C-alpha cells in the first residue's frame, strides 16, 4: 500500500466524531462535464480498463468452471496440508500446483504432501471412470473412496471438489486423470444413460 493510501486508510478508520469536518469542493464537482471531462487521469483509466478487459477471442467451453475447480483444488490441498502441520502459504500452494514451483526455504516433504492431495483427486476420478460407474453412484463411490483413502477431516471438501471435477469432465480434459479415450467413451455411455433417471 502506498503512503498516500495508508494515510487515507488511517483517516477513514478514525471514529466519525474525531474526523475533521469538510464540505464539498463545489468547483471540482461543477467542473465535470459528462462525456467531455473525467475525474480519473488517462493513466488510471487505461489501467482500470486493462484490469477489467475480457481476454480476446472465444474460450473453450468450461474455461470458467475449470478456473473455479482449480481454485477449489488449491484450497483443498492447502487446507488439508495445513491441518497436518504444513507451513506452505496459500500462494506457495498455488505456485506449486499451477507451475510446479516449490517454495524457497521450505522442506521438500511439505511440497510432496500438497502434490499428494492433487494426486489423490486424479486417482479417485480415474478409478470412478475406469469402473464405468453411473451418475447415481457418484456420491456413494466418492464417499466410500475417501473413507478408505483420506483422513476424516479432509473428506467433505475432497468430495465437493471431486464431484465438481466429475461434472466438468469432457473430451478436452479427461487425459489429465490418466484416462484412455476408450475408457472415457465407455464411461460416457453409462454416465449419460443415467442422466435423466
């Protein structure tokens, strides 16, 4: 935070009774002309425009959902590892999962612990698909699988992420779970058959 921003934060954090009473700067307000003048500088407007811009071109279906699921995976891995005493920060965890970059000054075992959580999710989804389980079996399968493979304090969040991953599984992303095309196609027939039951 800049010094100027810190000063403003300090001023507005004071109780109202301790703040200096000020009025409006009428000249400032009256000098504004819609569509002709601006309150913000050109640099600030350009920066805000860039921050709010949507990437050019169309994005593949499921891109937004993928970002949400990636965020859930990071949160799951970080929270689960933290419960086990891991000292990685949320940002360290994000860098490890997204870029494979281990945090400096941290024990390599902590990085492996986080990556193990990611691997568990991959394993559960792959097992579900290869077993050609139907849609209605998903929750029971994930419940049973997590009971066998995870500590109880991690199960609920893991099941939530795994369910979302199953629902977002499509031809463009099944390979990340080490699923062969033939396995995916066979599972899709079973999965889609139970879609409207």
